[in-house]
């Protein structure tokens, strides 16, 4: 089941404010670098894409 922005905000409110947000992927964990809003039409809901931080280590 997909999580909505409202559900994400509610879940994050219970987390420590200074915690780093990580994205889990096939290659391990990456820090969150940005958000991208994708507006859809035709009755489809808009989407928010979480993008990893691509800064070299």
C-alpha cells in the first residue's frame, strides 16, 4: 500500500527532529537529498519522489 504525504508527515512527527533520513535501496542506504513533485493529470493523484543525495563520499 502506498503512503500519502499526510501519512508520511504524521510518521515523521514521532521521530527525532535531528535524525538523518535514509533511503533503502539495492546498494544499501543513501541519505535523502531532495524531493520532487510530479503533477499528474487525468484523475491520477500527484506524486512526490524522494531523491538520494548524489554528493560523492
